């Protein structure tokens, strides 16, 4: 099984470079590998545009050095390459690679930005600023970024090396002076900011350049199709509804049956054997008419009623979709958690009802395999912090809470981060803005509930569920801006084929790749 791609901050990326260099790999060798790998990907992915030439913008630092290597490699294959050098190279490696590139490019290196439009190239390579850059770009670099943006507006495809220039590799922060790329080729590890602000990246590929592994057992890692395929439980030929497991979905207060119905449909399309909807009596009849494949039961009011209708039947329970927050809902949640000790998914209102009561929730969850699926606002309520803090610290903030609860926390968002109770951090980058709609979390809960019933391992179930949920959204046929028009019903339909997985190795040097996310 191939190693997973690490998801890193700018500082962690620099530390990985330094560790590799200390281990004996020259820094210039890393630069040459990065530039050569980038040139190969440009030639493959943008082949139809190569005949019109490539314009390379090289900055003064090592990102500029990568650009010089890329320019030389493309020129070596017969591509017409020009280079723009707004500021002279400053680092020793960049200076050396510039000298080599100029021998291949001849007189096609200019510092005058007014000549950027002379040849009408259809590919522009952004190698101005890398992961270590900070602050608003000014002077010639700022002018060069403006030039790149104008070329893109005129139809050129922009390829960013490592990160788009003037882009914060850790946070994804960008300004009007940040390059917007059609393809981002990042090296060695996946920078956090690229996942947070995908709209600046276009297609995204992580390329191997020979960096050593980041020396951290709890480093965030990107899960992919091969990871999912290796852990997804198979359904044997002699399977029956018992072996495919039984899931109870508890929620559906008056007027909110739809959430439980969506969770039920997702579970049924995720391979569960049976689903039982445990709903308020005013919601039950309409829910069963809407989803006839599901069994039904009314909210229990005693421990004995719960055991008879749910506890002695289910392999796992999902609590929360459409549960409500009134006293009857709170009483039901208390009854479920005090009576049921098996695998449990808490979603939506079931999380909010424990607002600022982490220790109380930890006591209730003790001894069971559990997953919480909050969005950032629900997590903020539970943990007693501001939503903005949750968003700013999305790759780290769930770790302490997961450990404190002894449960897995699936923090929904862009991207989704799964925190295991023992320090595991798994990142799912699948999905589209189509999922930013009411009911999307209920679909996710149905998927995760099924996997939890079948696997028993909460962290694995949560990670697979998050990835599959996003993949189903990516599979929905779209037109226009890709967001308006399609509905969650189409996401549910795509679950049918979304479970077919391709575990074949990637094409070297590509370690991972993510599609463009189109949204307006």
C-alpha cells in the first residue's frame, strides 16, 4: 500500500525540505526534480496548447529556480519558451538554474513586462512566489502578477508551481493580487491552504520530488481512492440483511421528518441490510410513505420500550437528523445514550443539545464506538469557541475534543477533517459546493452510520463516509456554474455507482490529484 500524502503547513513543508537536505539530498537536486516533474505534467496535460508556446514567470527565490528548470526542460523538447524575470534571481540554486536555462532560451528572457503579450503564448507558468512568501506583493512582482492575471483573462492557461503567487500556503488567504491558476503543481506534500481555497488552484496535483516522510505520527494525511478501497468492507455473495447490518435512525420531530428520510435513503444506498426510522408519532406515517423500504417505530419513552424497538434490533444508531431541541427531544437523547451502548453516530441537534457540555457528553459516550459529525458552527457550540476560530484552525481544532470525548470527530467543511480519539487526522478533499445545502449532513450521517455498523471502527467509518459523500457530489452531471440546478436527490442516485473503486497505482510522479471545483 502506497504511503499517504501529508497535508502540511508552510513551516512543515520547509521542515520536510530541510530534513531531506540534511539527509544528503542537495537542495538543487530537489529544485531540478520539481521543475522537471512540472514540465512533464505541463506537456501531458496541456499538450494541445504547446504549439503556441509557453511564457514562464520566474521570481527571485527558489520558486523562481523551479520555474527556470521548467523552462529549460520544456525548451529541450522543442517547445517555444520565453521567460519573464521581473526581479533578478537571488538564491544560489536559482542563479545557477537561471544560467543553465538561458543557454537553452537564448534571447527569450526579458524583464520588460510590456513585452509579455508579444508572442501570444497559451500557457503561462507562475513561478514568482512560493510557500515562504508573505505580505502583499509590491513593485515588479506585483506588476508581474497583474500581468499573469491579464493573460489569463485573454485565454491563457495559468500553471502555478507549488502554490499560486501571493497565496498563503497554510491558511489559503488570498487577495486581489493573488494569482488564479488553472492547474497547480505542488511538490512533495499538499499544503493546507490549497485545500481551503481550491478556487485559486484549478486542477491540483501533488508531485513526488524525493522528499522524505514528515517525521510525525499524527501528521494530517490525505485519504484517496486506494485508501478507501483497502478498507471498505466487501459484501459476500451469500450476504443477507443480517450480515449487511441494521441501522436505526432516531430523529424526525414534528415537521422535520425529511432529515431522517434523507439519512435513511443514504444508508440504503450504502449497502445497509435494514433501516428503521424512529420518529415522532406525527412524522412516522408520512416518512414511511416516502421511504417504504424502511421500518418504523415511534419515539420510545422508557428504557424497556427502547430496548424492544431499537436496542435489541440495531447494530448501530444514528441520532440527530431532525431531532429538534425541545424538552421532548432532550429527554429522548438522554434515554438513547443511557440505554444504548453500541456504535453511535451523533449528528445535528444531538450535538447542539450538548452545547458547552463536553465532559457530560464524554461520560455518556464512554465505552462505545462513536462518531460526531458537526459542521463548524455545531462544533463551535459544543466546544465553546467562535466559529471563525474553528475555521481558522480546522486542521487542528478537533484533536483535543476527540481525545476528550474518546470519540471520532468528523468536522465537515472544505476540506473535511476526521479526528480520531488517539490523534489520527485524516483529510477528505472530495466534494463540490453542491453539498452546501440543507440535508447534506443527513445524507452523510446515513452513510457513516452504515459503515459504522459494518466496520465497528469509528475513525475508518467516518473517513470513508466523508470521502464517498464528496465523491457522489463530484459525480453529479452539471452544466453552467455546476451548483444551480442539481439536488441532493442526484447525490443520492450517484451513491449507487460511487462505491465502485479503482485502487490501481497512480501515474508517477503524481502522488495525488484533485479536480477543479467550479463555483460562482
